[in-house]
C-alpha cells in the first residue's frame, strides 16, 4: 500500500496520477488551495479504492509554512513512499515583460516555492531513508523562447535544482524524478488552440509519470517524442534560432 503526498492535487495531471494509485488502495495526503475542488478530488479517490485520504487547504506559495506542512503529511501517513509536486502557474509572457512584480510573483510560485518545499521533503525522506520525489517541470525549461521565457526560466532553474537534489539524495536511498510534459490538454492551457498530434491528455501523461516514479528514472519527457523535439530545438544554432518565432 503506497503512501502518496501530492502538492497541487487539484491539477488535471495530479488527479489523473492519483486515480492510478487509488485503484491499488493507496493512502493519500492531498494539498491544494481550493477547498471545494480538493474535497471533490478526495471523494473521487475514495470511490476508486483509496484506503485513506487526508486533505490540507492552503497556498503552496507560502514558503514559511512548508516545514509544518511536510511534517503534517509525514505524520498523517506515518511515512511517505512517494511525493509529487504538481502545482504552478502559466503566466502571460507579455504582462510579465511589462510588470516586474508580476514576473517575480510567478517566479516565486514556479521556482522559489518549489525549492522550499523540496528542501523540506528532502529532510523528511533522508530521515526515513527511502522514498521517491516527482517534480513536474516542463519542456519549456529546455531553451529560452520569446513566447514564454519567463515561465521557461523558472522551469529551467527548477530542473537544475532537481538534478542537484537527485545527486545529493541518491546515496540516501531517495529517488528524485524530473517530469517534463509537453503540450497537455488541461484547464491551464484552456486558451491555447489544441490541434495536431503534439497534444496529450492528462491520463496519458499520468501513465508515464506513474511508471517513471515506479522505476525511479532520472528524467521523463512525456509523451516520449518531446525528448527528440527538444533535442532538435536545443541544437539549433543561435544565429538561426533568434530569427525563428517560437
């Protein structure tokens, strides 16, 4: 029976991941800021087979509260087998170009708060000497592009932090998996036109995530073809890249 903590449990991808664990009778600690949506997610998981579901309502961008939150999760489940960071914001690039305060607010949520939470999780998992941490980043962090470089820069920083955390925790029996989704059809991307084969459903991505967390692989591109796409984008010479509108 897995003991699973999900931060950002009301996101579409997080819900799809949780449903897969629920059918095996997992115990959950779910954290999110919308009480109504969180209660609905918890009720759904119970009907799908979850053996227990605890919930916490609050703002995950509130870094000073992270130590108490992680301690609460650990005590509620009597240990954590798997933790998933699945929250974040998708800022409007143009707005962030014109408003530094708005840019910093999104950097705080997408990078700084994740660093804080991961640091607390690392302490908990080092003490118990086992567990897996999954962190949802983005392919946007692979190269800065004019259309979303504020968001991409936060995910790039997070990727390097996760790499270092993985290196540090490996010898302690703790695995850290960086998850890089491409285009996923979720409420966060509701304003985007969703045509073509590059878009994936949350359930498809969730299947990849659960397998990656089970194997402890280092980095997951999901769906798989994004690894090749981003390799090509990273290899485009700058004198060509700067003339392309991406």
